[in-house]
């Protein structure tokens, strides 16, 4: 399943029900929003006109294997649904029932700003939905969770830019987070801009939600698979935390009383805001990586996130960074966290200056670092109670992916814009930063970043017991410490393996 630039959403059959290879196109869906592209493409004669996007989002699937046999069989009641947004193609999400692989998919629902007023804050649907379950009535339900999207694009006549594509001003749309019923599209709950603390069973307001949120959210789940907390960054440099504690049966006002959003960290100031400069206009377009860990101050949930304006990859003014923010309130629904919304600058909120600057700390033995309160200490010995930041050194360098944490190492790919010349286009190149999670120092080779080739790189990906490195690989370096230079893109994972163990306790468990 994939969307295409001409505006159609395609479903291809890999194998038929008899197991034979197919490749047949089962279905092509043309959203109403894409129909205007047909005229634009027919009449367009100048290559200078703006691009007219089609189905630009990434589809996700909800699979329900009711009998748990590992096979989806619609005749046995199993279900499968696909969801896709338009991204730069528009401000809508669509849902199709694809439970029967040999039949034409069934229309489920559409979400757009015009959908009964519940989604009026929806911007361009950049945020790839997260499929999961929430529990607010004692019974878990299947939901989609996504952010409000991006405020950008062109005016209706395609002559001028608007929103964050134009400047860094506050956004009228996209500044929200939504949870919807996966089968019906009905709004379950949303966080929106408004008087902080105003709430009902379907919304919670926060005055700080002033910037659109194009990123996919990062979700924490219980062992039973229930989503109970979210983290996401916005296009103004803020990092948000959403608490969704579970409910027992009978609490009709559980969402109103217990679900809320708080500002975890303020890591960038819009250039349009008072006191802000262009170099502070940090924007988050990709979900953070969440790491459960501890240090000398206690347990915390670490939020690894890197800034970078993906919609303007060649800009050179902003000073972007990889951030590690330690959220020490690890109880979801904690009353102290909710109470932070009643004061203007709570102690638990992390600011850019609160994060110790580890940029000059390559080996862990160096001394002073810019902005460090305890710069007399060696880099590896500093107190990092709130976390750390690693500023990107190259002009215009930006993080355009989600970091990956593996066995105490962090892999974060970045893009560095190139110079345009009269004889060639501007290409740019990618780097991979490999640092220690604890303090951002080098993992190996006394260096933290590696060249990985031209263009915007993808993220490092965990594939079982190996790490797939983007670009051309790290074939000149030994990252696993075995004394042999790596010769492939696949690096051994250092994460500890977990094994599931069962036992019976005499006198307690039945025979």
C-alpha cells in the first residue's frame, strides 16, 4: 500500500490466497482532495509552478487476529484496516477496511477540518498515525493517535507561501494532538490551544500550544499494550508530554479528570517571538526516542530528540542540536505533573540553558564546555541531572530523523546542506553521530560523527541483533570494539537480550 504523487492511493497484491506471486493492483483510491491535481497537471506548462502533491503520507495498518493463530482470516472474524494521510497533499486522513484481501476495500471514514468541528485545528496531515489501545472506561479500545500536522503550503492561488513555510509566527492550525476511534473515526480526546486546564471528556486545553506539530508521536505502553503516555516535539522547539492513565470501570469522567498535556521542555524560541533570534528557531519534525534509565539522581524516562527544519533542509541560520531530556516524573497521571500547568514556570520544565552542553566533550576527559555550570569537571564526570545537548557543528546541519538507542549508544543521522554552484545543483551530505547515551561522548575511534555519503540520510534501524546504518556504511571504522574494522552496514547490537521465562509456584498455582 502506498500513495503516489499524481494523487492516487494504491493497493497491490503480493501473493494471492493460493500462495502464488501476483503483483496485481487490487485497488486504486483517488481522494476528492486530489481531483484538482488532474486539471493542474493537464494545464501546467511551466516548470516554475509549485508542485501539486497527491497522497503524500505513510499508510499504517491495524490488524486484529481474534483467535491469535497468526493468520488473518476475515471469514473467522479477523480484521485489517489501513489509514493514510495526505501530508502536503491536504488536511485529511482516510480509513479503509481491507479485511478481505480479494475484495474491493470498504470505505470506513474520513477525518478533515470540516468533520463536525471536532478537527478544526487539523493542518496538513504530516503526522503518521500511531495504532494502539487506550483505556478510559475499563474496556480498552483500538485508536489512532496523531498530531495536528503542519501549517504550511501555498495560498489558494499558489502564488505565496504561508504558515511555517513563510516565517516562524504562531500557527492557527496544526497545534493539537488527537486520539480517535480506529473503527469509526470518532474523536476520543484531543489536546488543543486554549485556557490552560480547561477540560472535558474530549479535550484538554493548554495556552502554550501555539505551534503546529508535524511529527509522529512517541507512545509508551503498558505490558498489556495500553498507551499511557505520549511525547512529541513541535515546530516551535517545544517538547510536550501527554498523560493518559488507565481507568477502571464506572468512572464516566475519567478523561476530564485524568488526561492532560504539559510542556516538558522549551528548547527553541521562534524568531518571531520577543527575544528570539533566527538561530534559535529550532523545529522538530520527527518523533523522539524514549529510553527508560537511571542515574545518581534516580529513575527517569529519557527523551532523545533532534531539531531540524525538514521543509527547508538547505537553510543555514539555525543552530540545531541533539537533545537528551530527562523526565523524572515517571508515574503516568502524576498529580504534581498536572499541577505544573497552574504556574508560569514550574521547576520540572527544562529550558535550553538547563541542558549541559557536551559539544566539546569528545572523549569525556575534556574540561570546560560552553554554558556548563560545572565546567571545571571532566566531561564524563559532570552532573547531568536535566540531561545534555550536543550542538551540530556544521553550518545548517540538522537532524532529519528519529535517533536510535542501542546498548547505551545513540545513533543520530544529520544532513549538512551543500553549496550551490553555477554548474551543479545543491546536493548536501549526511553524517552519522554515534555517542554514549550517558554523556554524549564518543563510543569508539575518538570521534563522534562519520561521513555517510551525499543527500539526506535515513535513520539507523534496529534489525533484531544488528543495526542497519544509513548511507554507505561505516566500513572504515571499528564500532563494535572487536579490533576488526567493520566491512558492512550491519553492526552488532549491544542491547541485552531478554528471554521470557515461566514457572509454577507450589501451593500458589494450579497443577
